[in-house]
């Protein structure tokens, strides 16, 4: 069984300080989990329709998608360890 790459949607805004704090964390996790994950960064001010479709009420919000299904979501800042643990659990199907 081949595992499809999951996509982590990173909803952010340029004016959002917590978003700026989270971005290097996401970048590091993206590089260390590149065999399982790809990241798509979405500026809510530029992509209002997409943010609305995902019911984004605050930023930063991370949404993990696999097989066109949302399998995990978090709003706010996480440490690198917290993010890796959460994504690993979600990707293993243990949620």
C-alpha cells in the first residue's frame, strides 16, 4: 500500500505576529517530514474564498488534509516538537 503525501494547509496573514512565529516551525517540520508531507501556505487576505471554505476564524490555523479529507486542525502557535507529534499521530490514523 503506497501512502499518499498529506498536505498541511498553513492559513496566515502578513499582519499576524503569531503567524510569523509559527512559520519557521512549519518550515523545519516540512523539511524533516518531506517524505510524508507537503505544505501549502495560504494568505487569508489574498484567498478569502478558500479561507471561508475551510471556516478559518483565526490565524494561524493549520489544517492537515489526506485523501481530500481534513484529518487534523489546530489554531495558534505550536512548538516544533508539538507539531511533529500531532502530525505523526494524525498521519498514523490514531486520532
